[in-house]
């Protein structure tokens, strides 16, 4: 019961009204995806360099998502 009261108090104060970590993670993922797409369509680099760049961006997106999932929850 005490935990439920604490939960309602946080929402009443507007403390957790929007999950900002989720929003920031989503925006960063969209930016990294757009960068990859732009790199492939609008640059004249060799295919080998494009593959390396997209691999680096994909790895950074995976790390971003892993840290987002494993973030500790505050109580």
C-alpha cells in the first residue's frame, strides 16, 4: 500500500510523466538510421567503406539499445 501511495505521489508531481530515456533512445536510433541511409544514397564512396561505416553505426545502435535495456530502475 505504501508503495502504491509513493507511485501516485510521483505521478501527481509530474515526476515521471514522460519516459525521457525512451524518447532520447528513439531519437538517437532514428538519427543513426537516417545517417546510414544518407551515407548509402548520397555519397560516392566505395562499397567496402560504406559497409564498414554502416557496420559501425549498427554496432553503436546495438550498444545504445543494450544500455537502454540494462539501465537500473530507480525506486
